[in-house]
C-alpha cells in the first residue's frame, strides 16, 4: 500500500482517538484555576481570602460548611454544597476560608479548584482528569446560575448524580448563587399546564442534587450593627457616632450586608490611620 495512504490513515485514527490526559501535579499548590481550552490547571500561589473569624452574621452556615469541608478533608463522607442568597453575605469567602481551615488542620489535604460559570459544560472533562488522583479536591464555582434556554445545567446534573462512572470519591463540588434554584422560575404562557409543571420540576431538580443547601438571607439592621461592632472592637476603631455613621453608609449603598459592613470599616480605618487585612 502507498505509504502516503498509510500516513493519512494513521493521522485520521489519531484524530479519532481521545486526547491523552494532561499531566497534572495537584501538589504544586493548594489552589488552581481550571481552563478547558487548552485543558489545564493553573496553580494559584496566593488565594485571595479572608480569615473565617471575619465572617459574621452567618454563624450557622459557617459551622455547617466548615464541618462538611473538614469531614471531606479527613477522608470521611461529605456532601456537595450550594450556598445561595443575598449578595455580599460572604458565600464565596466562606468556601475559601473553609478550605484554608481544612489545610491548616491537615496540611496539604485539600486542593481548591475554581471553575468559571461559563466553563461548567467542561466539568465532566475536569473530573476525568481528577479521577484516580489521591489528593482530595474541592471544585468551586462562584455565582452559578442558568438561563431558561441554557442546557449547561445538564452537565452539572450528570456530575452531581455521578453518571455511569460515578463521581470520584476524592472530588466534592461547592457552588454559590444569588438564586435559590439556579434557574429562573416563572410560568411560560406559551406552554400548557403539564409542560409548565415539568419545567418547574426541572428547575428545582438541579438544586435538589446538593446534599448541603444553605440560604444566606439579607442582614437586618441589628445584625448589621453587630457586624460593625465586631469589626470595630477587633481592630480598635473607636468613634462616638459609630452606629450613626454605619447606618448612613448602608443607606448610601442601598443595602445591608457583611460586605457593606466591611467596606464601611475599611473607610473608617483609613480615616483613623489604621491598617487592616486585605
């Protein structure tokens, strides 16, 4: 046979063959960012995070997320987690802080892998790379949500269900969202009642696949002022009209949250010539 034909056949077979797994060193860092094209895990040398003690007003949520994360880091059963609710309440900060606490207790036990919302469709590819790895991995997607016409949620459902291969026991998935059920809810008037009911079931079914599902409600005024007092006491920021100024700050922002409280404290610290952690 003509050698050129053999060469073309070999090239065609190479294109049909699945790509070889990318080499990955999960001990190169404690955190990584997933990029699907080309597939790679970029190490993060210094994670942008706050100490878990600075997250106030969410004590129950903090306890549950930390307990679940520590169980996983210790090699015990744990649940995929969805943290949903009001903006600025520390959802993503809590995930990163819990990861840091787990590694403080058991150094090197847990790698944090961030995946962008637009890359969720590649989540099965990431899991194939992680399958067989011994280091436990916490895959994290911040600000996750889907639109009505978006089909990417099916990739997430498959991963959370485990599919025919099953989710690797060394991988856990955490996500944060401002939406309770990840997908917009509402009646499509062009559909009948049965179709509308099926849509509603589909919308809820994604969230149901998270074993740990925690809400973060907006802060009321007392909780907001408690957060202000906590930060002011911790960093020695003494002013006579602390609450008045803190409330004026929240009114200018149009909301009350842990993030707004921290932003006020940073402004006050700058005014008083004090330094704070980033």
